[in-house]
């Protein structure tokens, strides 16, 4: 599929670090960025925490209570006072499962 060229921009002149708008391209870019992290600490510092904080800010500003689950993960956004309680519930569940 051909892309339209913008008359006002040079190819590749988008905002530095800008993520693609297409969900599949976004996924591929996030995987590329995650793969570039050499260890769990840098993955947490450079990808996971910034993403989680952005999600929290948007959700809390809109008054959302969220529980997002994937095939093997959960992300729960409730409120400041609930976060630690939910963390402990998950830890307890995982301990019992083992």
C-alpha cells in the first residue's frame, strides 16, 4: 500500500521517539524497544514504569477503575489506597498457588 507524502515534512522527520499510530506497528515498535533492554532492570526503568505511570495518569484523571488482563498478565488501576492491598492479594494468591 502506498503512503501519501506530506508536502511539509521530510521523510523520517516525525517527533523523535514517536510511536506509530497503527496498533500492529505500535506493538512491533514496543517489542523492538523492549528487546533493546539488556536486563530486567533497564526494561522496568525504561519501558514498564513509564508505560504504567502514563496509564495510571490517564485512568485516574478520567476516574477509571481498571483491571486489564492479557493471556498471562493483569494490570489493575484503582486508586492510591487500593494499590498496596491489591498487590498483597496477588502476592498471597501466587504464594498459595506455588
